[in-house]
C-alpha cells in the first residue's frame, strides 16, 4: 500500500511516498481503508524533531476517516464510515496511508450528515477541545477564550463552548483579514490583536469580567497575554506550542485573581474521558450545532506541501489529505 513516511525527522523533504505491506485486522484492531487524513501541527513538531518519543522512520497522521473492511464486529460492521484518533503517527505508523489497523476503542462512527473529508479533521481538534473544557469545569454561562481563531483548537473550543451555552465564546487573531473572515463565518467574539491587546479585547467583550476558562494551543507570547485575561478563579489550560515552547509570565496574573494554569496531554487521557467527549461531539455534529471547517485538501502524495501550507499559510480551517 502507499503511505507517506518520514524517513528521518529533519523537515518537509524527509516525507517520502513509500510502498508498505497492508496491515492486518489482528489483536483487536479493525482494518480501515482510509479516505482522508487530517494534517496537524503535531505532524510538523514530529517532522522537525521537536516531539518526544517518536522514532523514524514513521508514517505520520494522528487522525483520519475511512471505511471498515474487517474486524469491526457488530459495533463497526464492514462498510461503516469511521473516524479515529490515537497514538497513530506519533508512536506507531499513522493515518497518512491507504489502510490503517485501528484499535476498536479509538473508532467513532461518522454521522450521516458529515462527509469523510470533514470527519478526518474532527477527532484531534474536537476531542482535545471537549476534554479541555470538561477538565476546566465548563458549564453553561461560563466565559471561554481559545486564542487563534482559524486554527483547529481555536475553532473547536469556540464552537463547542458556544453550542454548550457559554455566556461568551471568544477567540483572537493577529490578522485583520482573518478577523473579518471569522465574523463572516459566525464567530462574533474575536479579538483582533492588530487593533487591541488580547486582555483589553476580552474585558471589552465581557464588560470587564474576563475569561473563566482559557484553552491555549499556541504557547509563547499568546499564553502569557491570555493569562492576563483570566477572571477571578479562572484557569488556563495549555496543550500546544505551535508558536513557542517558552514564554515569560507575570505571576501576578495568577496570584491576584487566584487563577491557575494546567497542562493537557491527550495521549494520557483515560478511555472514559475520550468516550464521554465523543458522545457530546457526535450529538452536536448530528444536530448541526457544530460544523467543522476545511480550508483545503491535498492528495496523499502531496503531504509535505499540505503540511507546509498549514504551518506557513496559517489557513482558516483544517487541512486534509485525500487518499
């Protein structure tokens, strides 16, 4: 079968189209014929040698969608459309291939009103967003900030929070054109940091209150600024570092409001937390309350170009490989 494999972790040029043996449906795994695979910042971190634990050569791809061919039993009959997320593409060969043997517990049936390309970009962003909100104690009426609208986590957290009854579901962007694009797509509480500081924008939107919950997938200076937007007793969850692993914080942004900061590692979540998150997400997908946004698709053989477009083009929405 065809697969896009990182031969070493030294940049885009190391992604090669290779021919590998087709996996088998054994040891409780389900054979899935891939139709689409999501492209994520994690792919770039791994390919750049900035992620712990991954070993080359490695087929990338942390999430995807496809059709069950064998081993799904009554839960996932042959022909079922499924989407999945797991340690694929990080600690074992991943979704950027024609077939993947997926652990049954990592699978989720795709709702009939969601196409395969959209589904391929759902698992990482929406599972991460929902688990982060749950761990932060989200409930209806809370104010939520997820910086970087247009990005996978920014879009997912904002959509989920709004659908689940947040008083405010806010995001941000450094790009004025992207802020206007966000408004056109129904994201009405986006701070344009080319015009005002993040903390100022959050307090303007919330009437001086601030954010009960911040979910940050960017890191760097954005994390530091987001801490200054927290409400009394608020919390910031850090779960990504696409901007930078390092930042300097003003500790009074934690001390004065008695706020907290925590990390989230999706690879360390118990199965129960993932299952609970899927139940919420699937219900909202079926009702149309959340709708994934796909910016652009690329064929499998152009995985390097797709990843470069995600990282350097910073599109509004997901980048997906079609298989």
